[in-house]
C-alpha cells in the first residue's frame, strides 16, 4: 500500500516539476509547506481510512480514482 502512495506522489511531484517553469511558480518554502501538509494528510488518512479496508477494496477504490482522474484530465484538455 505504501508503494502505491509513494508512486502516486512521485508522479505528482514530477508533473509539478516538469510544468513549474511553464505554468506555475512555486517557491521553496511553499513546496516545503505542501510536503508537510501532504505528510500529515498521509498519516491521518492511513490511520483513519486505509487501515479499515482490505487490500482488494483498496485496489478497486484506487483504480476508480485513477480512472476518474484520467477522464477528468482528458475532458479538461478538450
């Protein structure tokens, strides 16, 4: 489960890094504050939600989340 979080976070950070010079400018302190908030959210979500569901249900929910994210990105680019 942690590997899924780490992979998803890495993709998001790489996306922000790739587009930061073109569309958005985020300073170092803002990035650090985002990292702290993301870490706190990870801990809270892990303790309250993900510990209460099984691996199969998690995989289904994550797949639905990724599919919805993909659909929204495609719709937004049109």
